[in-house]
C-alpha cells in the first residue's frame, strides 16, 4: 500500500505513516496563478492500494478539489483501490435542504468522490452520521470519543457534568458521560445564521457543577461561547473544559474562548492546528 498526503494536514498523514512504519508516497501539488490546482504522483501506483489523507478543512473547496484531483490521478494511473482518509468532512452540516431552493452539498460531494473513483471513505465523527447513506461505497465512520475521553479522565473534576450544546450531540455526550461516569445536560440551541446561535434552555441541573462541553467541532467558537454564558446564567461553577473532535478555530474563535473560566480546550489533530501557542489548548492525536 501507499499513503499520500494532500496539503490539508501533512503532520497527521506523517504521524499515520509512522504508526505503520512507513513513509509518505511522493507527490506534488501545484497551484496555478488563476487558482487552479493540479497533482502529480511522483511514484507508480499501478496495482497498489492507495490511501489519501486529506481532511476537507478550511479552505474547504480547495482541499476538496485537491482530494478529488489526487484520487483522479491515482485512478488514471491504475491504482488497485483508493481509500480517502477524510477525518474532517467539510460540508457535513449541509446534509439537508433548509429551504426549497438549496442544494444538499454533502450529497453532491459524495457523488463527486465516487465519480473520481474513490472506493472507500474513512472519516471521523461525521457531523451527521446519516451522511454515510449518501455513499454507495463503504464508509468507515470512526469516533474520537474514546481517545478524547481518555485524555479527559485525569483532568476533569469528579463532580463535572457533560454538556451537549444541542440535541444533535446528545449521543456523543452520552458516550463521554458513560466514560467519565457522570450525567448529561442538554442545551437547546437555535441557529439564526452561520455565525449566530442562541441558547434558549438548559435541560438538567448545573448548579455549582463544573462542565465539560462536548461538540463535534469548534468553528467560529460561537456555540461554545454561548454555551458558557447560558451555563453560567444557570448557576454552573466557572470551570469549563471545552472538548471537540475537530478544532477548526476560524479567525476570532480563540478570542471568543479566552474566558477566565475556561480551564482547557481539548481537540484532536484531525485538522491542522495552525497555532499551538495557547496554554489552555491540548491536542490529542488520532493517528494511532
Ligand atoms: C452544529 O450543529 C455543530 O455541531 C457545532 O456546534 C457548530 O458547527 C460549531 O460551530 P461554531 O464554533 O461556529 O459555533
């Protein structure tokens, strides 16, 4: 087999290769002045099993196109089988139409991936598990919850509760709570736009409890910041651990989370972490 890394997260691809006692396949990605992208495989793949490690993280469209170009190059060079390792699946929040004249982009991407010859998808904590149904190829939808929960065990106070910031995360929150031997509190979140959310209810008792807020991703940081405010208003102790599989940390997110009550922000390396210069940040590797 051979593992190629796109440009989205070479560190993770290298860590995966190290786990498997191998090195990355040789390939070059080139961007033209007009914004077009091409990929050149610099070693043969004929008859080989190929893995392409490329989270479709921001800039999502560029990383997605690069993954498709990689797969197309591998198929045209007669690879035996192509597995896309996409720990963060961009557009996973576009899994349904919100209005009558909108696309279902996650479904469109599933079609594109299959059209270019991807035979198998490995992904991690998909925002909506039912996205698997958009594919006809096998999808291994892994979860980082056990890995993250292990990292939390010694750092979270005994009386902490696990908080799901919306109903979509209740299943994952229950998995965390089971592993941390505590209970789950659920917030009722309403999304007004891509950047604006509002927490209207806290379901469960958080009075004087430390909170572990768990989510699939931290993007703008809005959901976490709103959750902290709502939990403080409901009487929670100002002692928060923020946990997410995917730390996208878009510009401005860190400022939103620089709250004196935030003790730790724990994410995986599914997405390349641009700056680790943040004392509260802990990055747990999913390479193993
Ligand atoms: C939403 O349903 C997701 O599970 C996350 O809560 C959300 O996408 C996080 O994004 P942000 O950090 O921008 O609030």
